[in-house]
């Protein structure tokens, strides 16, 4: 039976501890505050990122993809550990150039079996696909079978995030200044989603309370296989998870709560919250 290793990048928002528990190798992206460079999740923790972001006068952070060498090093280490194949699931190609680095690294090792997969998502949209892949690897599925399932199920993901502002998406280049300006003028609490790998606005409620109710409504029709709540230092996130469990009829103790990290946080800003639901196949 082929041993399959699972690799991802830090835009999956799987912390080192959670990744280690699942048997996932995470290749970190970079985050910059002015001229200060950090490696996401390595020399800048998720909590440190939010403290830095919300500090008075802090420069706007920027992110950068991991270089091909970082992926190659990760791949080589796993093959030395005895794995036969690698499935590398990356942040959506329309959101980041990271997957290009993984593809280059795989191309430098033509004698090895390395599958590079576009999650067409980010944060725990990407992360739940990674966790699904680890389950299948433990079950003894081949790399090709794992890739086929990920590519089939990624389009069924339901991801909704309620933002305090569109400013961070605008400054990170993920939406146009015109779209951000309209949202700010109307003082809305936009709800975003990712469709076909692109950030889209799902709704524009006027208050945070209405945004919370709308996110729960948008997710309530799901028939969940996996569920993750995600946030950027949002208040009462445990209460939101409790409400979500009731809305989608899913065991509360099986809903993980994940803090958005340095690779995605610069594009969402503080106070963001929402959830990802992977429906049953």
C-alpha cells in the first residue's frame, strides 16, 4: 500500500499544533509589516499577528508566497521519511501565487509522485479539504484517489465570512476600490464567500447582528460532513459556534474553532467571523 503524505500552505489556517495532530506538513507564507519580515506561524504566531495588526500606527501588512525551495525542502523531507506519494493542497490560484511555487518544486523532482491541487479556496475552506485528505490517506487511499475526491468536493464547500469592513480586501487587492467604497459609504457589514476561487460578496446587511443571523441562515441548508468556525479575534465566537450547531443540526463538539492567521488576516481585517461547511458527499 502506498504511503501518502499531505502538504499544504499556511493560508489553510492550520496552526502548527493542529497540523501536527493531523499529520499535515505546512509550508509557511511570509507576512510583512513595513520592512519587518515574518514567517507565518513560525516566528509570528497567530495571536502575535493580531496584536501587531491592531497596534496604533501599525503599517498595513502584506503577504508573499513561499518560494519553490521551501516546498522542495518539505517534499524531500517527507520522501526521506518513507512516503511514496505527496498530495499538496494549496490556497486558490486566483487568490495567491503560492501554488506556482509548489508546482515548480514538484517539477524539480520528476522522479517522484507529487500531486499539486488547487483548493480554489482559502483559510478553513482550504483547511477542511486538507483534513479530509489526511483522513483518506490514513484509510489507505492512493494519491490519485485523494486528488479526485478533493477536486470533486471543493465546489460543494460553503464558506461565509462576515467582515467589519471591506477596506482590508481592497488594500490587499482582492476587490476593487469602487466596491469597497460603496460598502463603506453604506456602512454595511459585508458577508463574503469564495466562488470558483474568487472572493464574492454574498450579502450586505447593515448591522453586525443582522450579519450574524444572515451567516447562520446561509449555512442552515447544509448537510454537513465537516464544519469549522473561523474568526479574527471576534467577540462571542463560542456563542456563534453554539448557534451554528443548532442551525445546521451538527454536534457542537465536532465543530472546530480556528483563528485566522497571518496569511489570510491581512485581507479580512480584525473582527471577521464565519464558518466553513463541507457537505456530505
